[in-house]
């Protein structure tokens, strides 16, 4: 009697364990089936006559096939970005800056951290702004939008590559000659000269910024440097003429 009392609960317990284990295995199988269906729906390469992957090996094959599709997509995206970049450069070379802007926006979508693309965008935007003449009574909002776009693009290029001089120089030109903000130009132009100490073109723009702010001595110093450094006769003459103009402002 005692033996039966001990054995019967053990049998019941064993049955419960078997049932729970079976339920657990069914649940795992169902989960594995769901995973297989997801992978299959994402584009595995099993042919139409093959059933959906169920075994571990089939799942591995499905995952490998999908990873290859991802790699192909990455390669295609990189190629698309490069093609848009090439197209933008060709359009700029032809002077088609409005069309170039669209191509550059597409290229930046594929390569958002390429400083050259942002610099090129700013260049075309600045040219488009200058092409919209501010005639009396006309709406200048379009022109201003291009200038804002150019400024933002140059600043982004500098943010991505602080030693990239072209956007700094172009930003200086924009501030001095287009936006009447010489004080904003000076830090960028001075940074250019820290990196490229003999850049005569940058000196001209920086001297102009100092002149606009009536810092005549700083402007004179730069024109003197240009006269000493340049081997271009026209630039030497321009520097001498500008120096004389500053002297007139200083001493009348």
C-alpha cells in the first residue's frame, strides 16, 4: 500500500513534466517557424519548389542569402551616390548650377558626410543667388534663400572637415561681398592663412573685410604682404592700388 502511494504521485509528476516539455518544444517550433517565415518573406533564394526553411541549416542558408542582398543594396547605393556626384560636377562644369543643385542634393542623400558635396552645393547656391538680380520692386526672397543655402552648406563642409580651406575661403567671400558681414568672415579667412600662409587671394578678401570695418592698419599690413609675396604682376598692382586707397582713408 505504501509503495502504491509513492509510485502514483511520481507517475503523475512524470506525465506533467512530459506534457510541459512537449508544450515547450511546440512553442519553440512555432517560434522557429515564424522566424523562417519572416526570413522567407524578406527574399531568400530558395526556388519555388522548395519548402520554407525549417532546419537549422536551411535557416542559415536563408540568412546568408539575405545578407548577400543587403550587401548588393549597399553597393548599389554607393554607386548611385557616386553617379549623382559625377553628374553634379559635370553640370557645374557646364555652368548649369540650377540642375547641379538637384544632383548634389541626391548625392548628399547617399553620402551625407562628404564635405566636398556640401562645399559644391554652397558654390552652386551662391552662383544661383547672384544670378537673381535684385531689381527695384522685385521679390528678393528667392535670392536670400539661395544665400542661406550657400552659407549652411559651407558651414556644414567646415564642420565635417575643419582643415578644408575651400569652403572657408568661399564663406569669407560670401560674407564680405554678398552679405555685408565682414566680421563673420575674418575668423574663417584667418584660419585659412594659418594653414596656407602664402594664399594671396585669401589676403585680398581679408584685407577687404578689415577695410570695411575701418581697421585700416590691418588692411595695410595685408596689402604689404601681398606686394612682397606675389609673383603675379596684376595682383601686385591691385594690392598697390588698394593700399593707396586705404592710405587716403587714413590720412585724407
